[in-house]
């Protein structure tokens, strides 16, 4: 996956997390548990994408002469 695609996916995940956090505040109590579980999974995926993007931006180490 290219850096641009990872960044786009990360942006979409961040938007979805923010939207779901807002919905949880106004959701009826019987729906909150399922929404909280989905939020937990979205946050995990967002963090995984963020780590992938951060790892892609790190330049490779230079080769050391022997």
C-alpha cells in the first residue's frame, strides 16, 4: 500500500471514530455496548494505520561500511 493510500485510510478512520464517539453520547443505553465495541475496533485499526504510516515515513538506515 502506498503512503498516500495509507494516509487516506487513516483520515477516513479518524473521521469515523469522531462520528461514532458523537453518536455514542446520544445513543440509547441498550445500543451503547455494541457501538462501544465497534469504536474499540475502529480505534485499533486507526492506531495500526497510524503506525504503518509512521513506519513508512522513516528513512531506511544507511549501510555501514565493514
